[in-house]
C-alpha cells in the first residue's frame, strides 16, 4: 500500500522543469512580452548596482568589470558555435564601435551617480532619435514628413525634461544624452557590420573593444563584496541583451516596443524605494513624448528594412 501511494510522486516533474515546460507552451507573443519586461527589470537592477558602487569605485573601473564578466558569460556561447564565427574583415570598424559604445556606457554610468534613475531612463529613449539622425548624415538615408515629425516630437520631449533656460541643465543629463548619442551611432555601425559579420562576431568584438584599458588610471582593488556586485552587473547586462534579442525572435517588434515604457516605471519605483527619488511631472511627460517618437521610428525602420530592430534600452 505504501509503495503504491508513493508511485505518483515518482512521476511528478521537478517544479523548475514543469515551469519551463509551461513557459515553452505559451504563445510566442506572451513569451516575448515576458522577456521584454524581464529585461527591463534586470536593466533597472543593474542601474541600482552601478549607482551604489559608484560611491566608491570609478565608473571606468565598473565598466571594465562589466565587460570582463560579460565576456566570461559569452565564452561558452562562442565555443559552442565555433571560433570560425569570429572571423571578420572589419576589425577596425569593430574597434571603432567598441570605442564609441564604451564611451556611451561610461557616460551612462557617470550619469547614474548624478541624476535620478527615472530621468536617465527617460533620456535613454532618445537613442533611436540619434540613430535616425546619424543614418541621414552617414548613410544618406532619406526621411520624409512623418519621421521628421517624430524627431521633432522626441526632441521636444527632451527639451521638456531638460528645460534649458528655465532651470540649470545638470551635467548628468548631458552625459545621459551623450550616452544615447553614442548608442545611436553604435547602432548604425552594427547595421554596417551586419552586412558581412555574424551576430556572434558583432557581440564578441563589441564586448572586447569596450575600452577595458580605461580602468587602469582609476584602478582601485575591489573588496570581495564589491567584486560580487560587479559580477552581477556583468551578468545582468548580458542577460538584458539576451532577453531582448530572444524577445524580438519570439514576437513582433510592434507588439514589444510599447512595453518598453515599463522601463521608466521600474526606474521610478526603484528610485523612490531605494534612493527616495520622486521623478518630476516633466520627466513623465517628456519621457512619454520621447518614447512615442522613438517607438514610431524603430517600428518604421523595421518595416522599411524588413528586419527586426532593436528595442531601446537604458544603456544596457
């Protein structure tokens, strides 16, 4: 009798396996939405850790460890697909992208210790605006009335957040915008590299060339606790990219992009609970305008190119 009663327990699936199977059976759209929301939460967690560590460690050093731990996470993926995917005829362009992306990341990290999380999140939505402007200047792309209008709306939202001439423009806000500009230019370089290089190659060299040498002038040996948090930053940053890329594979970009606005909500909630920051009404209004404009531009770009675009994220 006792043996008979125990048989059902033997056929029960472990909770984790059962959960993963349940997730795999969900419609792709729901999985994509879930991944985008998860990426936003992980990105916000990374921002909090950068803010906390920034009180003792220089942003250059934080960026260095973020790169190192991201490369460590990417190594198994690279080995599984083979080193032949790392061959590239455009090593110099990879290095340029790494330099620009590294500077953009440093700008975000420095801004994180200067201005509220929600404000950085709102300003990070400007990256697709800068991508569009750069495409016109560098690639000679032609934009018409609708995209010009979207750009005007987005930059009007930026003005509302900064309100130059009304209040003093903070250095942190300028750094956040410079970071978005850097990411915008970086996306154009990725567009060029994708013509000849694999996604693995672009991801690997992007991490490799993000200015690791910049940490040397500002080196301070981290404690074991700080090292653990630095590792978490690298892990979170990599997971943000993986979740975002997988979400784009699972669901249509037009469905996913509206959920990116949740990033601003995460940042506002965490900023209030952890740092007692309350975003101003101008941050909400300006962030909403920037988000609507950048979402339209990203969807428009996706339809014109016939390929999925990248969802804007807060410096991940």
